[in-house]
């Protein structure tokens, strides 16, 4: 086949595949997990699937048993759209990268020069090219973390609407207590690992969180347990996906995603290229210490009890928190 015709077909295929898989949190989560099963050298894809599960759980919590007693409908809808927008943007940017790598591997030659057609950053194109030559899985994993957080920085985190209504809102002052910034990695043995971040709106803080989560996820001691959970537990969006393994078991108090939320139509970003000082990028690429306490099972159960008690007290006075 003529090379130019092949490239045109590749571009068409990727655009169609991206649109098909970027429907909602479930389709994105499954796409990341399925990709990792075929290309385990792309560690970021497994990390993305597990973090995406957390986004789904946080979305469904908004319409579960507890948060509607605490947050009004307008606030809950806004938080859902924030999660959805950020995750849609990341998938929209990264999935063509994953598919281009897959095609490159199948053809035995790099096709990363096609990535500008999808508006991805010059930074990550260079990182893919470097990975093709050197095969440094950890470096690529970190680079994809850096890229994804820069992708959402301007259109979500710094967007005047989200900045005022979400990230500087009264609700987000309770983010630690409400677990908005805590990412959990469960096992089918009833254990939960993870960590959280303060000042979620700060780019460097989120990159550091991503690097910590990657360290936890790919720690040889627990990696197989996380992979087993991913393979054996269909992602529904309900927090019950992992709470079913806890001891003592919890009743299901959050719904599943596709019976709860509509499909959201998003506008496409024309260009995801972001520019940053090279010294800052080098700082982001440096290794960080392994998190000191990663098994958060008991902490999680304790915080859930405290959260539910707070909500019961709030409900007693019948004044759900309003977004001002």
C-alpha cells in the first residue's frame, strides 16, 4: 500500500476509534485497561485505568446515599462536569498517542510524526521518540503524567468558571475530608492502598501525586494484587466495586454510572501543545521518595464513618451546602 494512503487511513482510524472510546468514564477506563493488557510496557495505561476508576466512583458518589444530603443538585452537577471534562480532555489527547505506538510496533517503524495531526504537545512527541529508541518505561510513564496534568491545567484548573465555582469554592476547602483528592487502589483481599494531595489546583502537586501513585501501583509487593482486582472486577462506577471486598462488607450505597449520568458532549481543543520552562520539566522528571504510608484500609473505613456522621448532622439541620 502507498505510504501516504496508509497514513491517511491511520489518521481516519484513530479519530474514529478515539471518538468511539471517549464516550464516558466506563469506556475510557476499559480502553486504558484493555490497552495495558496488550502493551504492558506502557505502564501509564494501567495507572490511567486505575485512576479513572476513582473518577467514576467520585462521580457516582454524587448521586449516592450520602452526598445528596450534603451537597445541593447544582453543586453536584458542577462537580460531575468537572470530573468529566478533565478526564475527557486527557483521553482525547493521549489515546491517539497510544494507538500510534501500537501501529508503530505492528509496522516495526515509528509513526510519531503523525501526532501533530492530533494537536498533542511537542514535549510528549519527543518523549515517545526517545522511548522508541531507549525503551525507558519509567521515564515515559512520568512524562505522560506530566503531559496529562498540563493538558487540563488551562482548560479546567485555570478556567475562570471552574476556578471560581469549584477549586476556590467552599466545598473544596473540605477536599481532604470528602476524599476529592484521594486516589485509591483496592485489592480483592479487602485492602486499600493510595494517597492524596493537598492544593489540588497546583500543577506540581498533581504531578507529584501521579508519580507517587505510579510507585504504589508498580511496587512489586502489591502489583499483582492490583492487576488481579482490575481483571476480576468490572468497572461500574459504583464505589461498591471495591467496597464489596472490605471486611466487614458494606452495603451498596452508590449507583452505577450508566444508569445515573447522561452522555456529555464536549467541544474539542484545537491544540494541546503547552510550553514550560525546561528547568521545571527536569524537576518534574526527577524521582521522588516512596510514600511513607500506602496501606490506607483502616484510615479509609474510619474516614467513611466520620463523613457519614457529619452528613447526618448536616441533614438534621436541613441546610445542604450551596455553591456560592
